[in-house]
């Protein structure tokens, strides 16, 4: 999930990169264990890569004469537990209120981190492709670097860690999030347009959440269940799941829930993509 909001000052010599191949493939094993998702909304895949300046403001990275550059994004293994949902900005704000941001949880870049963590405001978080949600009671994320077991192990997580290290090139004072040891959520807020609503995601990439802690596992399950309870199922497998009256076209069969504001907009003609 990228990224790191890197230093904004050293990119002038780097040509813009455009990612054309699909790089996101996420599956929710709790609700759709046999259904593998295709790419996310193209709007999400091509979201502009941004960086934080020294004051914590989010700015696009750009090169002279080239406009805003697209940076490589981290490659994502499947989420073990995730809720897929449509949301308006108001719905996202309600979700963050439920999570207790900023008092109980804080928002940060994913997956490149440094100490102290770069903090994101709500507006900044909604402008980047992937966000880490850290719970103050459960503790900070654990970093991993080359030479660490999480980086070198011959597992799917280890492969993605090495891939992302080579792809994102963290600075000497930076590291990747060890998703199998960090009590954090991955939040993928979708782009929200006037007439189109993308699919957002919230969940965990840990292979075994209980191995991090039972409190962490409960928190993840409680949060994803909140989205499902508050939302209305509008897409997925099973009779009666797909709403033929709504303009929804998705390339995967995971269950998708529309939060109240998004459901209202979809029923009024907005497209779900």
C-alpha cells in the first residue's frame, strides 16, 4: 500500500512513472472467502502520489516542466479481513468519528514510516491512496528493514516486503510497516466525485491478527462489523445482493456495503465504480 510520503526535494531528476499493470488484488476472507477481487477503481490506481513537507502539509511531487508526477505504489498482498464500502465524505467523517480520530486513533502514511510518525489530517488522508490507522491503546506500528526476519522470510509477506523495499526505496531513517506484527488498520479511501463513488476499504493485512494481540483482533473485527451493520449490502455474491436499480459496475465479487450518504447518492443516480 504506498506510501510513504517521501522527501519532496530530490525528485527533479526522476522521470514520471506511470503504473499501467494492475497492482492491487484484495480478498476479504471473512465475508467472501472464495471471491478474489480484480483491480480497484482505476481512479484509485492512478491517484496522485503526494508527499509531506517539513511542516506536515501534503504537496504533490513534481518535476520542472512535467507537472505532477506519479510515483510507484506499493504492491499489496490480500487483506485477511476487510470491509468494502461506498461512502461520501460525510460517511467517511462518521467512520473516523466512530474510530475516535484524533484522540483514540491517528492517521499516517502507509507503508513507509519513520520515527516519529508523520501524521495526516483527515483531509490529507482522504487525498492519498493508502492510510495507516494507529490505535493509541494498542501501540505504534513495528518497522522492518532488510536483514529483519519479516523482510527475509520466504513467505508471501516477506516477498511483498522485499518487493516494496526495492520499489519505494525508503530513506536511511525510514522503514516499512511490518503488517504481521503491527496493531494497525489499512484504510484505502476511494476517490469521491460528483457523479461517481469509488469503493473504499478498511481492514488488516496481518496473516494472523490474534498473533499480534486478541485486543487487536477484536478491534479490527468490531470496526469492519460496524461498517457492515451501518451499511446496506449493494454488491456481492448471493441472491438479492446486487441492486439492479443502482448503477454499480465492479470487477470483483466481494460484498460491498453502501453507507447511508452513499446509498442516498446511489439511489439518486450516482455511479458506483
